[in-house]
C-alpha cells in the first residue's frame, strides 16, 4: 500500500513540475510577444500572460515543495499505524473531491467570459485578457483531468486494501 501512496505523491510532484514549466513558458512567451511582436495586440499580451504565468509558477513551486515534504513523512506514518494511515488517506481523498466539479465550472466560466470579450469587445486589452482566460481555463481543465484520474486510482487502491 505504501508504494501506491508514494506513486500518488510522486505523481503530484511530477504534475507540479509540469505546472511550473507551463508557468515559466507563459512568462517567457509574454516577454517574447512584448519584445518581438510587431502588432499592438501582441504587446498587450504581456501583462495577462505574466499574471497567469506567475500564477501557474507559484502553484507548481508550491505543489513540488509541499508534496516533497509529505513524501518524507509518509513511510513513518504508515509504519506507525497502517489502519489509521489508510483511514486518514481515504478521508483526505474524499475531502477534495468537490474541487473537481468546481474546477470544471471555473474553466467553463473562463471560456464564457473569454468568448464574450472576444465577440463583443473590440478593445485589444480586453481581448488579450480573453486569450489569457482561455489559456487559464484550458490548463486548469487539463491539470484537473489528470489529477482526478490519479485520485480515482489511488482511492480505489485504498478502499480495496482496507477491505
């Protein structure tokens, strides 16, 4: 069972590295658009892309750091009391399940606002924000897609181990 828990946390760390990479990529792209973009619409992408790039970078760093610290303690907790460890893990996984439908709602909201801005507003600053919202909503949905799959697999293994 401990191997499954390590797989879970290592998956979270791996995902954190991708989120960090995506955030850094967006920051680099923002500066490249600003420095080398010939059109005003390319230059106004700087701030919206920087904001979501910094957001994803912070999420990635936080995920890597917090999950790395948890991995160091997992085996100790498991060896202390296996039954309590499994019960705690089951509860922990159950407690964050509400986040997945909420994240889909956030992504849909981002898409709806972005589409409205792109269609109705002809200001390039607002359209740049719309592009950033589309990137944010897409990345958010992709991240949670893989996170939910990992959580489902881990939860099934926890409940099967318990019985």
